[in-house]
């Protein structure tokens, strides 16, 4: 990364440079930033909202791409380590046979591995992982040892984009309203004093 010298820096006193340039290269990453208008997700509202978007593009070799992609899927679908390992295996087999499938994949366990590929796992662990991928709607059974693939996850392209939207949570206001309501429902101090006087008699 280029060293910044604040004493000999290039100043821009009259114009914000970020308004003209929204793409930056840092290492193997290309970072693009922009602000877009988007319709509110609330179906009862037609309001538009300004959304700041930051897109980071990284270039990786095929092996690293599969692992990074699988890690992203693992985070989104909350996969266990076993489910993640099964996903890595399915992705590797899929990418090795992209021209020979109809949207399904064959995963046969024999001789201590899947499709002839030796694995550092037991058949029980493998099937637990496959069951998790089915439960998470990543795979669906087609025939014995054959599974339909979710096309959003198993795809022929060489790019993938994960989108995660963050929204400011307005729940503190709701919590305050609930607290006020609870306080209103409680008896006042005078009522509590009457009970104390009654119990002391």
C-alpha cells in the first residue's frame, strides 16, 4: 500500500474527489462505492431511500475461489463444519464436471470416498453433511445418490456476489414504549403503601 505523506500530500480544497472517482484498487481488491435510490421493502410504503453501496471485488485462483465462496454460503445458511465440508466436496465435483450435468450432481460413497475421491471423513459424517445441505435447500434428492442443485449456488459463471444489507434498528424506541406501558400498568406508590399497612396490622 502506498505510504501517505500528509506534509506533501495532494490537496483538493475546492472539490470532493470522491464525487468524481468511485473505484479504487487496493492490493488484489477493487472497491467501488456509490449511493443509489431504492424502493422501500415495506409493501405499504412507496418511499425511496438512499442506500450507500460498497462493492469489493477480489480475484482468486479457482481453488481459493471455491473455498471463499463456500465460506460465504456457510455464513449465509449457517452451516455446521460438517455441512461446510460436504458443500466444498459438492462444489469441487460440480466444477470438475460442469459440461456433463443437467442441474443435478452425483455423489456416491464407496472405497472410503465419494466418486472415487478419497476423503478424510467417514461415510456417516458425509451423509450428515448431505442431509444438512438438503435441509438448508442447497441440494434436493433426485434419485439415489443424485441431487438437484440450487442454481443460485451451483452456477457456471466465474463471479459471485454476496449482498448483505444493514439497517439501523429502531427497536430501542419500541423498547422504551413497552417500558412505559409496563410502568403504567404497575400500581402507584400509594397503593403499595396501603398493602404494607394492611400486612403490618
